[in-house]
C-alpha cells in the first residue's frame, strides 16, 4: 500500500497502547478515525486523494487493526483519552477531525469536552447526539431496527466473539457485505475478517458494542447531550441509501449545533467511505482544506 499510495506507517505509544498509525502528506493535520469492523486501511483511498493538501493521520483504534487489544478500556472516556494521548505523542495541539461510524460518537465527545483540540469536524454515518423522539422519528427507527439486530448479538458476551471469530465468520462477512452500494474491496474484507479471528480482537469488538456503541446511542436518546452546545464547525455526511439511519434522525436543531450542516451523498450507504471514496474526499477537502 505504501508503495502505491504514499502511505507510511509507524507505531506510537499512547495511553499505554502500542498503536499502529498510518500517515500521508504534510501540512495541516487531519485525524481520520475508522468505523467497525474496519481499521485505518478504510481511509487509504481518501488519503491518496488528499495527501497533497494536508498531513493525514489514520490510527488503528483500541482493539482494531494492528493496535493493541487489551482486555479493557472499550468505553467512550477511555477511547477519548487514547485519541488525546495520540495527539500529544505526535506533538499536535489541534487537528481537523474526520470520523466514521462508532468513532463519530467519540468525535462528538472530543468536540464537546475538548474543543480546544478540534478545529473542525466531519462526522460520517452517525447523527449529531441531539435526537428528540417524535412520531416521524419513531416510524423511521421502527423501519431501521430490523437492520440493527446484529448490534445486540455482537454485544452478547460469549456469543458475539464466537460468531465474529469462528468457523466461516458469516456474521463478519455479512456486516461487511450487507450495507454497501458498491462491493467492498476483497483485500480489505479479507484483512478485517482475518483480524477478528484473533480471540482478543473478537472480544474487543464485543466489548466495544457493550461498553461504547450501544450505551452511546442510549445516551443520545435519553437526552444526555441536550444543553451541551456543539460549537465546533461540523459537517454531517450520510449516504443517501443508508438503511441504518432514518432521515428524521439526521436533522440537527440549530440551538444544539449552530455551526453544523448536513449533506447526503448519492450512491452511498453506511460504509460511505468505501462506497464513494473520491466524493467523500472531495467533500472533506472542501469543508476542511478550502
């Protein structure tokens, strides 16, 4: 990958973790956080497009890729500290942030709790944390729920790690092949599935759902973020064909997030970065690097 795209990699110790970090380009720093069950390689096509315009940094987060998978720490406060410690280790006081899927939940916490570290933010495939239940949202969520059964399965101790890691790993393959509009690269799928065969990483995946992803969405629905104004300039990017997110969940009240805009990318679904990497790179560049 490094020979064809200019991507380089190294190991960085942060918050007690040995983290695998990929980088490309030079200049203004942009931190790219991956989703589940992916790793930093999710960002390779975007990094290739933008590397002449910025210093792009994509780590494997706790339990993913080639970063350590310790037995604990799969909660939002710990992962936030992982990211802050990584920035400190890299000597970066402030960055632009791009985050996809579950790491976008961490991104909102970074913007709200540590606004001095995040200049601008692009969140992909996750709504801003100001959901308010109404009839339209309830109907939309009712339609989306049948697609989300896997979350509780993965979060179940014993069962989740077993289904992700053993045998033909049908659940892992289904996750990577069931929510796209363009087939994900075969080499990427192979790499993500192979990582989950490691027992520690399968356990990490289950703990991530149990300790961060599901509790994070519960907190959003329970109003935990209301009254905490998101002042970081933010772009919310969604695939127009994402079946996991009802449109009404994507609206952002201006009182909660006055500097936030929402855009839909035609032809993309939940794995938007894989579906439309060039368009995602274009919109990231327009928002962060213009």
